């Protein structure tokens, strides 16, 4: 009977601490305002950013002798190429400078005659700034092919027979819109904001010796640690779920996203407990939380760019969150494909939560 009363008493103690912390959270108008502002901003950005991707390359060409051959193609879009024909070099340059086209090819007068007679011919290729180098290289290759074609020669190479095998999901012709690639970043930024808020709450309790006052009550240190972990995880997880719902980030496998967000909430809560306990004052706790949490957003930024992230990015604790959300909501991956990322994330959660509990326990015992 006594053991039963002791269990009930500890449960009630945890609930009381949770109510106290929730009240402090609700009265922190700064972080409450920042949280609402963050959710509204992220959701607005998601719905404002275009949901399609334009893969067409606008190409302009000037060449009096080639005009008749190219006129029939002008304005057509075929295999990602939108071709326009210009009368003068100045018009072609202006079109590139004013960003009407990405690339302009200026064929000189008497181009065909010069090529057929074997004379040296200079063709000028105008490109906009920040155009990927492979685009200009492709245009240079196209100029050479045109030169051989108008001269009536075959290319001076024998093209080998090749088989193209795409490994992984082929996104050519069906790219991922920029706003959808931002989904993991939005969710993780909300987790960071709530973790910083929890770290500030813990830091204030440490500085004001509220933890010492709690230990003077029947509450135990374990009750305080459990309440902090439950509150931080619940608040971070619920708000990450809310923003994911508003930006349609669950995809075809919502269970994977839910598990990833929950594990992410546990991980950032542990980090918040470390920051709140180790900071010398409130500002120090917030700064330490930022230093520890902001680098974890790197994987979220990495998915915004094509190609695989650097190997060191994959070892960051937050990589599992990003990879699981991207894989399930965008790439259509199932539990088997995302299991390694979720397992790695779960391991980091254990490390983060254990470290947070130990650091906060040590700080509370030394007050």
C-alpha cells in the first residue's frame, strides 16, 4: 500500500512541476510571440514560393545565314530549350543583359561559307552571370556540331554505343520544387526555437534557484528532470507537427515523419537542458543554446542544393531528421529505406537526453 502511494505521489509531483513550467511558458510573451511569428512566417513562405520548377533554358541565336533554318524553331520548347532568333548582335547582347535569355550565340556573317572553305571562324557565346559552367560548355559543343553539320562533315569521332542506367529515382523532367525541399528546414527551425525557449526557462530557474526551492518540497530530482524532458519534448513535438501539417509535409508515409519529429524533439530537448544548465546567466544559456543548435540546421540547408551532401554532414545528429522527412514525404521512401536514418537519430536522442539529464542533475545538486 505504501509503495502504491509513493508511485502516485511521484506522478502527482511530476504533474505539478509540469503545470508550473507550462504556466511559465505561457507567460513568456517574447518566446510566445517569436513562436507564433515563426510559424506564420514559415507557412506563408511555403505557400508564396512557386510550386513548380522551370527547367527550360532560354537560348538566343543571331546569324543571317542560319535565320531561315532557325526561324522554324523560334519560340518552341523542346527538351528544355527555348530558342529565339535575333537580327543584330546588339539585340542579342541586350537580351542576355536584361535576362530575357540565359545564353546567346552570335554567329558571324558568312559563317557557312567560311566553315565550308576551312577558314577560322570565331563564334561569340554570351552568358548571364552565375550560369552553371556545364551550360556554357554544352553551348560550345553545340556550336562545333553546327559547324560540322553546315560544312557537310561528320563529327571527327565515333560515338560508342551506350546504355544509360539511372541509379535511384530519376527526377529529370519532374524536379522537386524549392518550397518542398524547404519542409525539413521549417520543421527543424521550429524545434530549435522551442529548444532555446526551454533552455532559457531552465537557465532562469537555475539563476533564481527555483530548482533548490523545488527540492525542498517532496519533489525529487528525478521528478524535476522527468518534467523538463516531458514538457520540452511535448511543446517542440506539437509545434513541429503543426507546421508540418500546415505545409503538407507528411507525404505518403506520415508515420515516418511523426517518428522523425518526435525523435528530433527529444534530441533538442536534451540539448536545451545542457544549455540551460551550463549557462552562467539567462543570456549565456540562450547563446550556448544557439551555438549548439544552429549548426544542426546545416543538413536542412544542404537539401536545398542538388547533389549529395558532404560526408561530414551525414554525421550530424540532425541529418536523420532531414533525410527521413525528405525520403518519406518527397522521394516516397518507406520504413525499410528510412530505418538506418531513424536508428541513427534514435542513438543521438539517447546521447542527447542522457547528457542533458546528467548535466542538469549535477547543476541542481551543486546549487
